[in-house]
C-alpha cells in the first residue's frame, strides 16, 4: 500500500529513522578454523584483520535473520510493521530463487501493507537498497521503507579453501528509511558497476541458469570462488574513490564527515583507503575483527555496532561505502 501523497508545500526528504541487526549465536574463531583447514590465527589476522565470525544454525534461513534485524530496526524507529510500505532485502544468499526472501520477511514480521523486492548487488546491495528507498520516499510514493541486508554466506563456502572460508560470516542488518522534514536526511549518493570485469574475480559457481545443466550432471557444487589479489586491488582503488565522489556529489567536505562506515571486506583495504584520503583511522568504523565479511549485511550491522558504542550519533554526517561482486560499488552520504 502506498502512503498518502504529500501536499505541494511539503518538503520531501528521506532519512534513516531506525536501525537494527541480528547475529547468529554460534561464533567460530580463527582457532576453530585451524582445526578445519590449513591456516592459522596469525595468517588470518595479518591478512584480513578477522579474528572470529558468526555462523547461522542449520535451521536458520536468511529470512529468519532478516526478520529479526527488521524487528529491531522497527523498534528503534518506534513504528510498527503495519506502517511499512515496502521491504527491500539485499542478499545473494536468498531462502530460494522464488518466492523472494523479502516476501518471507513480510510474512514473518506482519508487514501486511508492504510491497516486496529482493536486490542482488552482492556486498553493495544494502547501499543500492538505500538509494532505491530514497527515490520512493522523495517522490512521495511511499512513507516508510525497510531496507535489509541479510546473508547466510556460510552455506556457500568451501570449508577446505582457506582463501575464502576464513573471510565470511553470517548476519543481518536493517534500516527504516522514512519521510523526514528535519533531522536525519540523505545528502547524496553514488552508484557504479563494471559488468565487463571477469566474473571469476568473485562468483558463486554452480548457481544460476548458466550452470543448471552442469549441476544436473553433478559436475559442479555451489560455492564461492575468489581471486583474492584482484579483489584486494579493486578494493584499495575503489573505496577512496567512492568516498571522494559521494562527498563531492553531496557538497560535503571530507573534513566535515564525522564517520565513514565502509564495507567490512578487509581491514587492510580500509587502512589503505584512510591513507590515500589523508584521514585518520579514527574516522573509519571497523568491526571486521568480530563480524568478518557479512556481504550486504556488513554496513547495517556496522551502523548498529557503531551506534551502540557511541561512535554513531544523531546529527553526525556519515558516509557509507561498499563494493562487491559484479563488480559493483556505491556510496551514500547522510546526516544521521
């Protein structure tokens, strides 16, 4: 159901009025991984900054994680599920190809008036979702939209491949994007993609229509493969570019930014971005050490963690910056 159209004199602005997250109870440490694959805590932490990650239980689906994060975001926003006009779920690990994960979340939280849509832009998905939500809000078509990033990446890992299995974790984060006339507001955004890049840089093999015949013949198994060096180089190049571009488009100086919340792919990538931008690491929020890379869920989870630690405060100018498979990238500047 669409929200009532605003009158001409209304100022149509979109902002985030609540955030929430959910992390599975099970924690897998680097020491645990040493028993499963040829790796070590020193090897993982030196190269990635990761020390542990949350892993979903076998009976937890992506929509379960998403629904719990959504309920926490609604509580934070002080509205009900019935107030939601649309649910956007960013994920590359959906419950199923059909029905959409967003439709399952709608049912689980009781958002009876909401339209639903899944977004697949890999690790950039949550940022893409925020921008989509902003457009619906600013045109007056809708008033409250739930944007969720949720992943159960652990189901798609080869646990004997140390180049990938040590990097990822499971979790969900959500934001309520709403019409606001004061307080929180989006300042600008930047989205991009390069579909010409080799898909083998980062892909989920064995999935999708292109691999259906191979799967029927038992010639492939769904799991993530990644060219770590190429993705690392892409990350250190694109992350500072996202921050620079989105602040320029938003007419915000870097010195005016209170906090940058980047996709939590690799701590070394974030450190490199800080150096290239001439900024202190104090300007960047990092939680990869205890969350690992949760793909589309990484930024909203980080927002909740930063808020809970007092590092994300009302009125702060914040830049969210993400990049991922596709290749895709995106940034949003906002006043929180």
